[in-house]
C-alpha cells in the first residue's frame, strides 16, 4: 500500500511538471480541455489540481511568475509587481500603445457589441474608419456579421486577443459603468453623460441586430465578402 502511494505521488509530480512545461512553451492561453488532451486525457479536474499546486509552489518559493486564468485559458505570466523591470528589459521594443481614440472606440465596441461603425460614430461624434482598421489589424476586434437594418451594416465585436490584452478571462469581467464612476470620482470624472448616450433602443444587445441611427446605408468601403464576415473567434 505504501509503495502504491509513493508511485501515485510520483505520478502527480510528473503531471505537474508536464503542465508547467506545456504552459511554459505555449504563447497563448490553454484551456483545461486542451491541457487534458495533451496529457493523454488525464482529466480536467487533475489538470486544475496541478495548476493550483504549481501556483502554491510559486507563491511559497517567492517566484516572480504565476499561472493566470485569462481569455478562457491558463498561461504562465510574470507577476504585476515586476512590470517595472520587465519594461526596462523591453525598452525600445514594446509595440506602440493604443491611442486615446483607439481606446475610446475599443471600449464602445466592448460594451455594446455587436455594434456598427455608424453607431460608434454616433457616440464619439467623429469618423472612426481609421481607428476601426487599426483595431482590426491588431486583432482586438473582429467582424461579427451584418445587422438587419438598412444597408445591412457590418457589426463589430471583440476578440480573444482583446481579453488577453486587458488580462480578462471573459467579457463579464469588464467593470460596470457604476463601478467606473466610483473609480473616477476622485478625478471628478462622471460617466452619466455617456450612459445617456448608450440608449438601449439605439444599440442592440449582443445577439440582436440594429440599423444605423441615421437610417443611412453603410459606405461602400465597408463591403466585404461573405467569407470575410464569418468568424469563429469566441470572446466569451
């Protein structure tokens, strides 16, 4: 009996090592299902236990990294406490940050997706063609289909890379508008005016469609092929 327990513990150590090695080698988050399949279908519960045990080991050992649950998967990641030194390592090599305009446009898409270009422009009050192209190029948003309104406008939604970029596991992890108000009170910033613009009748909830607020057709430069519209990227 004692020998069997020793063998079982040795096997568990092997599974933990495999989990660690696979996550170290992966450049994208891996789900429990994917990890289980890689480990000869050992079971998702066992894989989850291995991840938990590894994080406990990292915490007790004072390591500068951990396994994070992000974008519906698990990934080895440096701890936020050491971001200062990591920035020094990559100084001059870090990709350009998103502009204020891109962040504003991306936040609108994130909270109101699926949403058309003209609906985004109705909120921002300026043309967003260039910003949307930038977000598409960086794979932070995707074409999610077409609306049922006049001209069948193209609808945009966020991607899995959006979740990874902001360290989110799922879209429901986004802070609510009332929570943002609390965070911004010290800066004398209020979101009430923004909330008034986000009228539910103007912007459809996810899964619904809508027409542009001004009833006009989408411009010709938004025409794409059916193949380009179809997307299998899941964000939740």
